[in-house]
């Protein structure tokens, strides 16, 4: 790393906690904040080698920072930690850089960008893909919305935990790109579930079926990483159905605003709702297969 920067990270969940770890390990001067103090304390205990300060509010976290980065839950959470009475924008200085990694609506991303512009703060909406494993390994892909100057200002810190940084367009474009990503993932995992159940019903050798079809047009990340675990009824791989339903809800709302029909996404969203009603909302998205009963050979 060429230069140590003062970075504050807000939100230490599954993804945010890993990103913050990479930022600290890269040598940046790191301050953390989490609304649940116990989680911040647990993060400190899990990362004893990092010299880190713990802030009491988002405003405290941003007061001396050059960079403020967030990864929280939803629109309301983001508005609170950024624009609220004790939000980061109360103290982040002109010329500072704000990067949001939360998956939220394009509307709130654009609203925050307007507020940032008035305060002369660089602002980037940068949702990510690459799953929990990507966060752990520092190999995330970031879909960035905002001005080119803002993305370049943020790049030196974002490179600590990403393998690819793509400037997809103006403010909010990162969020709409993430919605497109989630539509694709939902479609892939739903189709894969049907393929697995179909092959199981014929009592096929699942390893051989995978070997036969994974090298052609049917191949996908979902197939490579979830074919075997779906076959074995294992569904503890990080990205929960509850989170996917939140993301698909954002996409469906945005589609309605754009006048775009998303019939497949809407249908698969209801499939995920079935798993929630079965008590599986915290299982990963490949648990969509649980709505399809196993059948014997015909």
C-alpha cells in the first residue's frame, strides 16, 4: 500500500466485518462503529493484531476520517447512520470520501449523493458480489455508481478487499447493477434446483451428470458450487433467503418504477417466500430446492 489513510467503517456484519479486517490489515488507520456494541467488541477480540479505535456514534467515527465506509442492513439503517442526528455526514469533512457497500434502493443512493454533493464529499454507491467467501478472501467485485472522480478517490482503499472495481454509471447505478445481478442469481439457483431434483428422480449418478453438463452452456457458478451440496441437502453457505428476498424486493420495486416487467424474478421471489414459511429463511438460497419434494424413479 502506498499511503496510510484514516478510514472509518460502519457496520460489522458478515460482509462488513471481513471488509474492515482487510482495511486494517492493509495498514490503514481504522476506526469501527457498530450499532450493537457487543458486535464491535467481538470483532476486536477476533482481530487482536489490528490497531483499531472504536467510535460511539457514526458522527464520532467520521470526525477525523478521510474515508467513511458503510455496510448496514437496509435503506432506513443507511439513512440513520449517514443522515441521522448522529450520522456520519454531520462531521465528515469536505473532500472526504464516502462509500456505501449496503444493498439498498437506488433512491436512497441518489439521495445520499445529493447530500454529499452539497457537503463537497465524494460519494460512491458500491454494492458487491462474491459472497461471504469473497469477503473473507478479499476478492469481491464492486459495482460502483457515482462520478469518476469519486470512484478514483475511493479506489486506494477499496482495492484492499476487492479483485475487481467496475464503474457502472452515475449515482444509484451500482445499486441497479446489483439488482440485475440478483435477478440472474435467483434464476440460476431456481433452475438448478429443478435440474437436481429431476436427475435425482431418475436415480442418476449425480457426480457423472455434473461432469457431463458443467462444461457446456448449462454451466454456472451456482452449478459449480451448489450442485453437490443441493444433492446432499446442505444449505449453510452464507447468503440467506431472507437477504435474497430483500434484494429481489428492491429489484421488483425498481422495475415497477421503470415500467419493466420482471415475471421470472417475481415468481422466484414467491418460491423463496415458501421456504421462509417453512422456517428456512436463514438457510442459503440453494435451499429453494426444499420446495420440490424428492420423487422415486418412474
